[in-house]
C-alpha cells in the first residue's frame, strides 16, 4: 500500500495541532511593553512546542520519503504518534497558565517522551516491512540519537520536581539535537 493517504492525514493533523496552539495564545490586556512581557512565558512555551511539532513533521516527512511499503501496523503506529503529538497543545497551555509549575512541566516532558517513543516505534515498524538489505536500513542507521533523547526526557521529567528551569532546558536540548534532519536521508533523496 502507498503512503500518500497516511502522509496527507498526518499533515492535516499536524496542521490542526499547530492551529490549536496558536489559538491558545491570548493577546495581553495592556497595550504596552509590560503587557507584552507578561505573556512572554506563554509565548516561549508556544515557540518551543511549535519547534517540536515542526521537528516531528519534518522527520515524519523525511521518513516517509524513504518508506517503500506501508501496512496496517505502520498505520496504527502513525496514529499512536499523532495521539501523543495532539497532546502538546494541552500541555503547552497548562504550563503557560500555571507559570512553569512542576506537574505541568513533568507532563509536558512526559508527552515529549511518549512522542519520542511513538516515533521510534513507527520507525521500527517501517524497518520491519523492508528487507534487511533495503537502502532504508542504511539511511535510518542506528537509533543512538533516539535513545539519548529518551534518556534526556526522563532526566528532564525528574528535574521537573526539583527545578523546572533545568527540566525545560533538558527538553529544549533534545529539540536542538533534532532541529537538523538526518544528513543520510537528505543525501539519498
């Protein structure tokens, strides 16, 4: 089965996720710099979440550019990923409304952790549908970056109950290492 319907559906869901996040941004009541600064933490949360959703969209796009076959397991794995991504607007809003308190930050990290696990599961399902000699194995390579990301997410979630700023830095750090797509996929497409 071709991946075009899966990609179109995923693109639509991701577009809706971004739309929901931007609709959660409320204009400040005061029309001055103080009013604008009062929403800075909410805007920064939006910016980080937008970057994450963009990274997942970009990675998803690249992954399906090299995927030759799609089956039911891949469809369900993709839905699993979209489920976790769809929770990003909720956790982003909760952090903004609660001024970076421990539980909202921990849940924010947990959603990122589960999104990372879901993306890794999707990649594994895609690899399982291809022969071991297929070029996709060389392009995807090892999963070191994924495993490192999962460890940093867990560290960040733990830090959310000690120092939320360190937790946020952990989450932003993971985003930073994923900002650029894998060069092997770029070269081979």
